């Protein structure tokens, strides 16, 4: 079983941005279900940087405040030398295979995020993203809405998948 969910910038942006769209509301419900199920939710420092810089650039002050509040409920994963060394290896291997995830001169946040997930110390981790193609080359990754949440109700497990937002069913 997956021990932790690493959040990429796509779902993070949905969680801290305005909640006017069905997608943003669905992502919020998914996040709340994961928290209720006791899943470890990890915020990698590179994703913090990617989301925060865009919110600041766009002048979305309320979203920055929501992001800071959200951050308090997540496990923060700082960048480390080990993660950056692993990122350099992943970046080079992708290019040697002719499968780069960004331009050669780009910093390439995807490989840095993948390296952070791989060096997180978690036994089994999955990256929740909106960009599976790039990340799945390096680390287990799926669309955030495809990552199931588990509800424990009356000693039975109910698998909630594909972000069905109905409340848990109480079984006899």
C-alpha cells in the first residue's frame, strides 16, 4: 500500500486557488478524503516554489494565504543535496534516452520533484499530478483524481476512487 502521496504543482494549484470550478471543488474533496483516511500528504519544496511564484506573479494574494494555510496540514519535504544529486542523474538519463522533460537549459522541476519523492524516505510513494507523462518515467505517478482514498468505517474498508464526492457509507 502507498505510504504517502506527494503533491505536484497541478493539484496544489487547484487546492489553493479560487474554488469556483467543479475541478477545484473535486480536488478539495479528494484532499479532505485523503486527510480523513490518515494518508501522509507531502509538499515538496520544488512544488511550493512553482506554485508560490505563479500565485505571486498573478497577484493572487488570497490564494497565497490559502496556500500558507494548506501548507500547515502537509508534511514539508525540503530540497536536500541527495535529492539534487538524484535529480542530476535522472535529468542526464532522460536525455541519454532521448526523452527529456524540458529544454536543456531549463531547471526541470519535474525531475527535481521526482528525485524528492525518491529520496523522501517513504517506503512507497505516489506523486499526485496533472502531468503523468513526465513524472511516471522516474517515479510512481498518477492523475490526482485516480489516486484512491480509503475510508475505514465499522471495521470495513470502502475504496473511494475517481473522486466520488459522496460521503462515506456507514455499514452495519
